[in-house]
């Protein structure tokens, strides 16, 4: 036998892991790095640093000498653990035999301060792990099923609770996405291991999920009930079904982008059967060039537009025609996926009608159906972009229909960016915005930036900023506004909510004396909604800007941009792109329905990233924007009653305000052309006390009761996209729209595209 250089042994091979212990005889406090070699080839590496109760009892070092090496062995293979530095053997060789599959002692788990499995939800397993001695290192995490690695990821997600617990800077969380093949309703034991640590605390975990949700399992159970007992249990089954549906709202499930093709096959397999016979479509000349066809059906003539570089999926025309006629549509577009050579397809799940986003990009690209009678004069524009814009200008907005099903694959990039710029500019001139500019995005030519003109009369703006002490935040906020803002006609109102620090009080007195701002005293417990309502009553500006005290201005022309957007009569509120100090996005619009409530969009993206098909780089409509930086007309704010101070004193009052405006047909516009740093409520801290927790729960309950229907059908967020965690992170499991089924009407009124008189540009 070869000479070995440390104490220890390989004890057994179980569930895809080699288990044992090792320590240096002369330096037991120093962990050993082991390299596993099979047939002369390195297979895996790990540190021998796991806690072992048996080693502690035997007095072997400090007991932290266990190891677990994840690798695949077949019976008869021999593994050697050697030093990666000099190749010397560290422990006796080990030959794997079937009969040595022994149970693993729970003491072999990593200590709980190194990591934990926190949650198994839907198709994902969540937790955290780190090496305290290497806080900047992000560990690879593996999920093993029957000894085979089923999923892997890197533990590098940020979590606030990890920050508060002192786990590095909080970026050691992970989300393991289990493969689609395991979503079959079978219960499995899943081992979760991390490199250098081994099996994490609370591992193994039980995993059982289906691609169609828990009701799929319930249906299987009902099918297994004898026929004679089904009537007896029908009431219980109905109650359980209702409970599972309610649970799905607060605990939605998703799966990652990488599994789109499996998701697409499964979703189509569940597609509702077509209620009518399939028609036979014939067309000549569908080529890489743009194509327009005319079809005469029972509901009238329609134009069928197919963009160049687009391949229609089987049955696409039949499905689109059927929905077009069922909903009496004027303009119908569907979802698509992007296909590039050598890469998996990327699903492009579009929003419902989104006027500002459409001006910035043709998100209808693929297959479009248009009612031919919109062109009653018989004059059809000469290009597909011109046909689309002309049709949308003439269509009724309740007849602009989005079909959230993938009907086409886009195989070539668009080559008509310059033409689109001309057409959008002509549309804006027709609306009376002759001074508007349309410019290509400097990095993504298919995206456009709209420069809305300033109104002839520039209205004054009142910026309202609440604070309670925290001069370290307030002073940089005020300084950035005063030193960088180009727009001249504005005032600042600071709401002093029971500040006590002498330095803060002196600064407020100085600022008033020098004319930097006005101060409104609010001597009552913190009620964000009420204090801002009172300040709005005192404001002198025609436009209000609700601003947090923990922001710093980046874009000097922010007020001019807000005024330009609010010069459009259909716009109710304008929101900003807020970023963290490291350049990651903190806010880029609000998505409804996440966890049954709402969530900021695109927090996983950097400000320089494209986001989801460009949506972090161009303006668009959202159901809500955050009041950390929100602009609106003062009269609109007063007319609707301001923030709801009674039911939503602290949280969700901005979302509620926006939804009330949406009910009246106004649009919320989010724009990246207004940008600030935001430190996300650091002046108030987190809702951790019992009183705050009770208040927060009450506000969430109120929001769910009031806005349930709208939250579960956000028109600006596709029903095929995830609602768990951060939006735009994956695919809903299952999709919230049954493919092949009826397309529901919008929960909100839609704003028309029709040209309006030039006088509408007055603020």
C-alpha cells in the first residue's frame, strides 16, 4: 500500500457521495484539501472540514474533519484522495462495492451556521451557504437525486435577512431549479450539497411537484376514488380545490428560462381542444420578406401580417383567426420566441396593449391580424410598420387584443429600424406633438427613445420629501436636487416628522431661512399617506413630485422629462428608474400579482443590461410606479382623494393610488430618462417589530381584498411569466392562461391611440 500522509479514512459511498474524514496529525486545526482521482483522472475536490460528533467524542482534533465528495462511481471503480499540490496520496484507496451503501449519520451535515435549506416551493429549492473564512467566495450548490446531480447553481443571490445576520454582505442565497422531468408528482429525496461544505443543514429534503400545480395531484386522487364514494366526498373535494386555488395565488410557482422548450411542449399538451373545425389556409409567397395577406371569413375580411424572418407554428393562423372572430377584434397580436443559431429559443412574452412600449419598439412582431374594414377607404399603406400604426390609430382599444400563446418563431433580426422611426414620428405629429423627437437607442437599434416636447407654459413643480432626522441622507438628497436640476420652476417641501436631532433641526432652520425649501411640521406617528396628502394641500405647484429622503439625483433634466410626459392628457403618473449604488436596478415599474400583491420589476438587472427584451432601456406603461419618485398633476391627485391614509398608512399606498387612476383610464409611464440612486427605506428600517408586523399584515390583507382581480391579471405582465419572487425571472407553472382557451377581457380600461388635437399638450 502507498504511504499516506494524514490520519483518516474513506468510510463509504452513499447517494452519490464519498464519505469519510481526514486530518493532519501535526496540525489538526488546518483543514485538508482533497482531490478525488479515478483511473488517473481528477473527478472532484473538497475540504475535510465538516463537523463529526464521533470525531469530537474520540478527541480527534476539533471534530471538524469530515468530508463528503459528490461524484459518480460505478461498482468496481477505485477512488484515490490525493493532494492537489504535489499528487501525494492522503488516504488509503477505496473501491466501491454495491453492498457498501450504508446510511449516513446526521452528524455529517454541515453546521447550520454554514448554510441551510430554507424552503421547497413548487419546482425550486431555496437556501443559503457560505464559508465564514472566505466571505467573498460564492459556493457551487448541487441537488442529487438517486446519487445523480439533477441541478446545480451558484449561491450568489442577495437576501436582506442574510445581511442582518452578518452572513458576508448577504449575497450567499441560492435557488435550485429542478429539471422539468422531475415535475411528475412523484415524491423524491433530494440531497443538497455545497462545495467545501458537503450536505447542507436540513438536507435531504422531500420534493414533490407537478407541472400543472397541486390541483393536478388532487385530480389524480379523485380519479383513484371508487365511483360509489365520489358523490359522498364531492363537497370535501370542492373545498380542497378552492383552498389549493387560493394557495396558488399567495404561493405561485415557476421554472427557469433554460427549460422553456420542455415547458412549451407541456403547455401545448394541456391546450384546450379547438371548438371548431380547422380551416385550410393557403398562401403563396410567405418569404423572408414582410408579407400581408387578405382573408375573407364569416366575421368579415381581415389582413394577416407576417413580418420578415418569421416562421409560423403549426395551427397558428387557425388559432389567431378563431380568437380574432370570437372577441370581435380590430387588431390581434400573439407571443413569439426568438431563435438564434446555436442557442436555445428565447420566449418573448408580450404585455397587453402598451402604448408607450409600442412607440419604443415593435413588440407585436411576428403574426398580426387586422380588421380590413379599418381601411374603409381602400387605401392600405405600403409597408407592414405603416399598416400596423394606421390600424392601431383607427382601432377601438377594447378591440386591440393580445393572444398570450406562442404562435411564431422570429429567426432574423428586424431590418426596418429607420422606417419605424419615421412612422412613429409621423404618428406623434398627427397627435399634435410636432416637436417630439424619435431617436434610436445607442446600443439596441430596434429600440427607440421618444423625446416628448415641453409644453409652451412650463408649470411649477412641488417636490415633497418626508424625513425624520437622518441628515446623512437628507442633505445629499437636497444638495443633489439643488445643484443638478436644470428645470427652474420648482419648490421643495420637507415634511418634518418628529425630528429630534439638533443638527437636523439646525439644517431645516437654515434651509428655510436661505430659501432652499419650505418645512411642514407633522407631529404624529409615521403615516406616509397622511403626511403627503397634507403637503399636497400646501403645495404651490401644478405638478407634484413625491420623493424619498434616501435618494440622490442622477439625471439633471428629470423635471423637464416629467413635465413633458405629463403634458399628455392620458398620463396619470410618471415613475423613475431607481438604482442601487452598485448600478443594479431597484425599481423599473411595479408588477402586480407577485405573491398575490406587487413587486418592483427588474431588480436582478444592471442599469446597462437590456432587461427582458429591452424593457429596462425604454419607457413603457405599468399598472403602478413607486412613490419613492412619482410625479403627477396636483389636480388629479386631489380629485382622486390622494393616498389612502386610513387603510394604507405606510405600504402599498402608491400602488393603490396608481390603480385608482388606472380605473379612470389614465396611464402610468415608467421612464429610464429619470434616474436616481435609492437606498430603499434605510431611514425607516425593516418592518420587524410586532406593531409594524401587524400593520403590514393589515395593509396586505386590504390590498388583496380590494385589488384581487386586477392583481391576478396585470395587463402589462404576461400570464406565462412567473409570479414567485422577482418578476421576469422565469416561466409560470402552470401558465395563468390556458392555451387554446378563451382570452379574458382586460381588468382595466385601455387608452386609445387615436390622434388628438394639439391643444391636448397643455399641462
